[in-house]
C-alpha cells in the first residue's frame, strides 16, 4: 500500500562536494516536502547498524567505512506515493544504469558513492526514519 512518506540520506561524497543544495532542490522540484532534516556524522557502529541487512554482502565493510567517512544529511520526505516516486527520482544503484534526470545520474560517482539513499519499502521508510528522528 502506498503511503506518503519516505526516508533519504545524502551520502558523504555528495555532502563533501557541496551538493546538499542541488540535491534538496531536485527533491523539492519533484514535489516532495521536507518534513525532517538533519546533518550528522555516523560512527562506523551506527553505519553498520543502518546497513545491517547487507552484512553478508561482500561490499558491507567498505560501505560502512564509506558511510562513516564524513557527514551525511538525513531527511524524511512527504508526497503521494513517496517511496516509489522517490526511487524513480534517485535512479539505479549503479549510476552507469541511472536514467537522465535522476539524482544519481547527475551526482553519483560510483556504485558505492552513489550520492543518495532512498527507502525501498513503506516498512523500511518507517524504520529508517525512526533510526534518525525517533
Ligand atoms: P540502493 O541504495 O539502490 O537501494 P542497495 O542494493 O540497497 O541499493 O545497496 C545499498 C548501498 O550499498 C548502495 O546504495 C551502494 O552505496 C552500496 N552498494 C550496492 N551494491 C554495491 C556494490 O556492488 N559495490 C559497492 N557498493 C555497493
């Protein structure tokens, strides 16, 4: 069932490269309202918890290191059909496969440093939002 909220993070590479404004601008231009917003530095432990679902994947250790390498921006976004529409807006995980007009096409550097996170289900949007904005 579609709900009206999703959760996003602007990842360390995009924050480091001064793309917070550009990315939030694309998000607002696509019709999302920013409900909560926070810039925060994750410890490796916190990054590991956030991505625990991926802990058996070969890239997990690198991902934890990357996500704790600098500040991130976490946000809760609101819009009709938020989860699915936001996944469309961010584009494919690997920017080589991301479509024109997507955030990852414009800002992602690699399959790992891919500029933004977007929740993949309503359930995860709720869990991930509470991880930052309990
Ligand atoms: P998603 O962020 O598009 O939902 P997931 O498969 O959930 O993609 O992966 C979570 C994050 O892990 C990705 O956004 C990316 O930063 C990283 N990642 C995914 N696949 C790889 C990979 O093959 N190599 C390195 N990092 C990866």
